[in-house]
């Protein structure tokens, strides 16, 4: 009972400070909640529910892509990097919403209403973004399966077609026709790209199969008469092949092989031809310039072959043509190198006689003999006799060298023929199927012939160099003896 006087004042203060059950909230905070916060959260929830509903209808096949994802109509959805960035942004939005859920409600408002509105908006946006991530995941998986439809390869093809579709004023009828063909192919490829992207996002979609069936039926009825049209069709089929169903895929593979056979085989035959023989012997400077150009050609062919082989949309025939271009450039380079080596060796031998003819050297030898007959002393006679011997030796070496040059030219022509035959045998063996029992034997035989040919060419060069050294050794002795005389 003694505590009552102490508790009574405290109880009164508590009752005065506590709001009565009917006391109103902060009117400013309540007004903001009703007029700004709750309507904004409700608008977010409504927009997200609309996005989610349209996305669900798209995946069900009820609405087009443009209706479900209008913000992505112009996005590069065939670019794997752009897809990863878009998916990362969606995940960042989810993290922001998680933080929004953890925030405390503003002071002076109905906390339950505020939390309910925040949760409704965040939940609707979570559901809509989950469907957007489903789109990105499907596209990423599809581009991994069909890399020919991804940005690096497809963009290069479209850029080339767009460039070919541009014509200048006054262009010829042939140029206009080629530009129209490129324009049609670019338009068709973009239609196929859209159908393929829809197929990736919505696997049950049949638009891509329908496009393939249409062109395959047209090909069966009347194959495309132009190379550009056939190769354009082949390009589209190769890019879409991994996404086609079993029936169209089998037909597409047959058409791809048929186009390779019709339009690629002639190119391979032309490239397999040996380098043309020169109509006349070429000088060393001319051959050096030709070899430099051939080296640049080899580099360009190797770069082009690497680009074609790395492109997932390249057909087997296109890869074979790129390899053949590279092999042809290498064969030309090897032929020029051999021709240059032979020319240098022959020039070295020819330079030792300093351009003197056999008749001129015979006359010089006769003059030396005439002077030897009029020698006044034994020492002078001996010196002049040695001069006669040297001049006769040079004349004989020159005469022999002329015949050897003719023989060397004939031998070089024979070795070129052997090289061309070996190259043709190697190309024919390499073109055989990998399981052909005769393939390994023919390749080994071609390499053995190539090694023997290399040895023969080296021997020709060494023989020519030996003869050149012998001639060079003879002329300084003659000059020294003449000076003493």
C-alpha cells in the first residue's frame, strides 16, 4: 500500500502520452501514402502482372514476341554477350527488390498496408523477370546449339550481303541483278533468324521447320539455277540445321551435300591444277618479286582458311575450298622457290664466264698461242704457254658449261614434271575417304616421291655451284698471268 502514492503519478503520465484508440495517424504521412506511395506501388504491380501475363501467353504460343517483350524488339538477342548482360540486369533488379522488402515503413503510416503494397509490387516483378530470364536462358542455350545463328558469324554474313546489295548510279544490269539477289538473301536470312530465335525461346514453335520445308520443297521441284541463290540457301540451312526437327534436318543435309557437289567440286578441280609453267626462263630479279608476292598470297590464304574453318556456318565444301586455296598458294610458293634456286645456281655458273661466247674465248686462246711462238726467252715462253693453257681451259669449260646449261634446263623441267605429278597424287590421295584402304599407301608413296624430288633438286643446285666455283677459279689465274706477261 505504500507504493500507491509513487505509482499514481507515473500512471497518469503514461495515460496522457499514449494515443487513444481513435487517435488519427500523421495526416501528412498518411496523405503521401494514399496519394503517392500506394498508387505507385499498385502501378508497378499492375504493370508487372501485365508483363508476366503477356510473357506466359507468348510461351504458350498465344501472342507474338513483340506483344510479350516490346522492350526487346530491337535488342540484339542473337548476341550471346548481350544476352548475358540482359540476364545480369534482371538479377540486379531482383537484388534491389530484396533490399526494398527489408526497408522499414515510413513513420506515421499504416505499416501493414505499406508492407502489403511493397510485397505485391515486388512479387509481381519477380514473376515477370523470371519469365524474362527464361527467355534469355532459352536463347543462350539455342545459340550454343546453333552457333551459326550467333552474332559473330551471322553479323559478318549480313554485313557482306548488305554491302553487296548497294549499287551505284549507272550500274549495269548484271550488277543490279546481283544486288537484288543479295538483298533478297539478306531479307530471307533475317526472317530465318527471327524464326530460329522464337524456336529457341519456345521449342514447340514450328515456324522455322515451315520455312525449311518450303525451301526444300522448292529445291526438289526446281533447284536454284544460280550459284548465289544455291549457296545462300545452303548458308541458311547450315545455320538452322541444329534446330530443325528430324525430317527437315535429313532433307536439309542432303541438299547441303548436293550444293557442295554442284558448286564446290569445280572449284576444287580448278585449284588442284599444278602451277602453270613459265613460257620463258625468268631472271632472278623477276623470280624474287614473284616469290615475295607468292609469300603474301600464302599468308592471305592461311588467314582466309582459318576464318572459314572457324566459322560454324561454313559448309564442308567451303572448308575444302579454303584448304585448297591454301594448298595452291603453298604449291605456287614452292614452285617459285625451286625455280629461283635453280636460276641462282645457273646464274652463278653463267657469271663465271662473264658473258663471253665460246668463239670469242677460242680467239683469245689462239692469240695467246701466236704470242707464245714469238717468246724471246725461256721464262717468257713458259709464262705464255701457261696463259695459252688457261685460255684453252676457260674456252673448254665454257663450251662444256653451255651444254651443261642445256642439260640442267632439261633436268629442271623433268623435276618440275615430277613435282607436279607428286602434288597431284598427294591431292588425290588426301581426297579419298579416311577409311579407304588405299589412302595411306598412296599418301606414303607421294611423300616418298616428294623426298626423292627434293634430293634431286639439291643435287642439281650443288652441281651447278661446283661448276661455278671451277670457272671462277680459272679466270683470276688467267688475269694474273696476263698481268705478269
